[in-house]
C-alpha cells in the first residue's frame, strides 16, 4: 500500500471513530465473493484488512454466505475459499435452513445484520467488505458504514458516504457551538465574580469607621501606576567632567565677582605694633639734632 493512500485510510478511520464510536478490534463482515477473490489473488485476508483499516480486526462471515460457498463446492477454487471461511468467526444472521431452504441474497442478509430495526444506523459498528456493487450502494444509505472491496488485487477503503458526512458535519457544528456557549458562560461567571468582589470591597470600606466617624481606608490600597519614560543616570554615581573643572579654574574672574568677594574679605584691620624708644638713645638723638643747626649757622658766617 502506498504511503499517501495509507494516510488517507488512517485519517478516514479516525473520523469514523470520532463520529460514530468505532473501536478496535474492528468487526468486519465479509461476503462469499470477497473470500473467493482473496483466494484467487493469493491475498491473506486478515492481514490485508488489518493494513487497510490500520487496526486490529475481527473478520466475520454470516451463515447465509458460508452456505453459498458450500453450494458452490464443485467449482474450481471454492474448496480453498471454504477452508478460509472456516477460519473466520461465524455471525448468526438468524436465517436458519429450516425456515430459509435457500440462503438469502447478500444484500438482504447484510442489511438484516447491519441495520436490523431499519433505523438507518449502524448500531453494532460493522465494517463491511463486499465485492457486490449493489450491496455497497445499499449500505451507503446507512449512516456510519465503512466499505471495503478488492480491485485488481488491491484492497480499497471507500470514502465516507454523503449520509455519514452530513452526520459528521452536524456533530462538528454542535461541538463548536457547545464550546462557544461554554466560553461565554465562563466569561459571564468571571464578570459576575469580579462585580461581587468590587461590591464587597466597597461595603467593607463603608462599614469600617474610626472613633471620629471618618471612614478608614481598607487593607487593599490601589497602587499608582508608574509611568515608564526615559531613564536618567544616577547623579551621585556620575563623575564630573575634568575639562569643565579646569576651564572654571582657568577662567578670569569678572569684576562683579571680585566686588562680591571683597566684602567677604573685609574685616577689622590688624593693629600695627609700635616699639617704644629707649631713654639713652633718645638723649643722643636730641643732642645730635641740636648740634646740626649750630654747625649750619657757623658755616653761614
């Protein structure tokens, strides 16, 4: 089996499982022509069914179909088909030889097993493997019936019929609506719970009053939202520019700045210390001063 077709069959059986509840091992109803063709093409029936449906299978044959094989035992290749049919599980269709001397047709027998009450539903979840086109056409009208047949020694699983596709589409829409309703219900419950919490908080704040008759603030304080803007560096961790400091030191001071600094430097002037002259030195000094004018007078004469 090619990989692409195998993926399609796996996906198809998953859809049948999710929509109609098919489970392993799959119950596969086989008719007499399918048994004969599998022997003619030298195909192992059970492994081929297993590869087609991608799961464990339980191959079954009805009483009417095996009676048909016994009636054709004189034909070539029928003995091998009878031996293969004996290995399959017998499905009691209720058509006993006493009541029905001749076996019913494949179409009637399959319909009585798949849909016994005529409700147009595959209640027991059978997979039907039939070589008859009439049987497959009839079973396409019943919801949820996977159909298998052999074509040129290749076992093929038919796509889902229109009736089954419509059922699957309705279920998908129902699930989608249920999810929407659930999500809307959750939102309403969340909103109601938030409103109840707000109302409870406001009532609690109103009930809490101090001795002065003023309402006290509740435990829940509303935090102010911090505005996120441009972050400036910490001024304490930033070093000063050395060039700017040198320029300030070398810059000549203006006269206005000097005038401002002078009153700061002005203050009480320091008193100069005066030394007192000694008596001896003072007398000698006076004599010298008196002698100087006398000499000047004698010179003039």
